[in-house]
C-alpha cells in the first residue's frame, strides 16, 4: 500500500514539473515565433529600401558584402541574395546550389492595394522627390525551406522591374535561443529535484495535523477512553475532523462503560441465584439413590451450573480488565515450579496424553499467582482438549534476555487460517468440533489468558499451526527478586481447586 504522503508529494511534484515543462515549451514556442516575426520584419524592410528605385551597378554585391558582416564572417553565410532584372541577374556566392530561386512564386499584388496596368517609368538614380516618386513594391511572401544542409527563411518580393529574394539562415538567428534552451534543459534536473524536495516538505507539513491526530489516537486505550484530542487553532478542516473524532470517542466511551458495567453487574447478580441453584441440585443429588436416572439428571445439571459459574467468573475478570480495574497483586513467583505443577496436573487429568517438558529451573517473575495460574492452566487445558487421541503435549520454558518464554504445543488438528485473526476474540469458536459436551468451551479462555498476561506486562500469541501440530507462546518479564523458599508452590492445590479451562 502506497503512503498517502508519497502520493501527495508525487502529485504536487508531478504537477509542478508538468507546469515547468509546459511553461518552458510555451516560452520556447513564443520566443521562436517572436524571433521569426523579427526576421520577417528585417527582411521586409531591407528589401523595401532596395526596391523603391532602380539600383545602380554593383548595388546587390555591396549589399551582399554588408550582410556578410552581420553573419560575423564565420562559417556558412547568414544572408543570401538573388535579384533578377530585365538586363541581368545577381546571386550570392553562398546561395544554396540545390535551391533554384526562379521556381519560387512571386506575389503579383502590390502594397497599398496599387493596381498597375503598365509599369511606371523608372525613377532616376538621384534622391526621391514628388517629381521623382518611388516605385511600387510587391507584397512580400515568406517561406521556410531546407536547402544546402540548412534551414532558410526566405522573403520573396520585388518591384515592376526587379524580382528580389532575400534569405537568412535560421540556425544563425536562433543561436541564442538554442543556447538558452540547452541551458534550461541542463538546469531542469536540478530544478525538478528541488521541486521534489519542496513537494515532500509540503506534503509533510500538510499532513502534520494528521500525524498529530494519529499519534494522539494511538495513545487512547480501552482504559483511557476519557482522553480527548485538542483541536488545532489554525486549521479549520482538521479542527472539524478532531471535533468529529472526539464526539465519536464520547459515544464509544459511553457504550464501553455500559457494556463493562453490564458484564460486571450481570456476573454479580447471577452468582447468588446460581449458588442457590447449585445448593438445591446438590441436595437433590444426595437424596436420590445412587445410579438412578434422577441422580444422572442432577449430575448433568450440576455440570452445567459449574460451567455457568466458570463463564461468569471469566466475564467478571474480563470486564475488570476492560475497565482497568483488574487488581494484580504481584509477588515474586517461581515460574518454573508453577509450570511444572500445571504439567503434572495435566498428566493426571489426561493420562492418555504424555506431557514432554523442558523447563529451565529458577525462572522468577513478579506476578499474581492465582491469576497467572489460571491463564497458564487455560493454555494447557486447551492443549489437552484439542488434542488427537493418543496425542502428545510439549511444554518448553526458557529465558530470553529479560523475558521468560513459555511454549505449549499439542498434536491436535491445525487451526484454520481463517480462524487465526479471530482466535483471541471473546466467545469465538471457529472449530465446529467444540460442542457443549466439552466442558468450559465458551470461547473465553484464550481471551482471558491474554488479558491476564498483558496485565503482567506480557503477551500470548499463536506461534505456529500445522496440520499435526499447534503451538502457543507466552512471554513474561523476568523479576530481579527470587521467591522466598518458604512460599508454597501455587499449583500445590491440585486440579480440584483450579479453574477449568475454556
């Protein structure tokens, strides 16, 4: 997934680069057009000054020599002349050999809308006067041709006695424009780099309120839903976004409090009726003959009551964890001894499942012994419950740096890929084989284990799941203080006093 900042920077940079290139191309075309118009005006004025009278002998040669000086006298000629009268013809020495000027069409119309029925008498070669008027000038036709390895701009005009073609090499006249274009193209990469850096800076600055909003939102947890984000003073659009976000937090906080309060209240309110119901069922169980159908019914009811009490206890713990009121009384605890006791309990409850152990001795954590035992018992209970017949369980405990790492694997069927993202959701049971005849299968065990471990600064995750092997990993921070030798092992109470797994 592409970053929005990158897309914004690319959009700004690409737009700016396109504008620069478009502006450069437009300026180049505009300058080229202005340069061509200037050349046409110069050729037109030059031709007109030499056509208002009949030129004397050598006029075109002198003009050719003068124009050669404008071309700096280097390389091919910049200007060329071809002139034809009734008596003679002049052609510049540098005229392209592959261009026949006689084939160029000569305009027949004259400037000023003059119409000639016969040629006027040629003026004398003296200065012009009312008694000695200038000759009419043909309209000038301009064209661009390629000849002699160059591109020429030609002006074709004349008077009633002379046809004149003036030409200028475009390479000569556009030399400065070409130099300007080359320098522009040479500087363009550096300009585009600056544009890219500026676009990135602009995108970063524009998204700074979003980054602040994201950072503030990340700091809001289930225990800190009362936090609110301060609206920026100068950004109206982001201010509205923050206002909407804070309103959403208000609704979320109210809903979360109501849900937590409902779970806690329901758990408390249901405990008393369940205790009375359990007492009545136990009394009826004792009153019925052993092995009678009524006693079997009472036993089934008693199992369901225990299951409901287990679910209520877990819901109460989860609601406390959600509201941030889960009390964790940490004391130094020998984790190695606790895991060893839980592994022995699992072997006693499931003698058909061997439990292979590899436990590093003396690993100490600061934890609430009762809560941590319940969390780890859930993990081991799942390993036994979702195992295949005559399967196996492996428990590995070792230290990694400042953490104790517990891995519990079993040879049961793998967890489907679609169930993995929702594995720790409450009441989620993706496996259809988890039926009500499996005790404790309410879908709360993994969720409760994760909340307890997180309350201790640890975490639990699915390490791997294969068709014949599933393994979970739990991590807890190691404590710097060892447990007292007089402390009894937390698992010594045995399975009778433990909380059943999910």
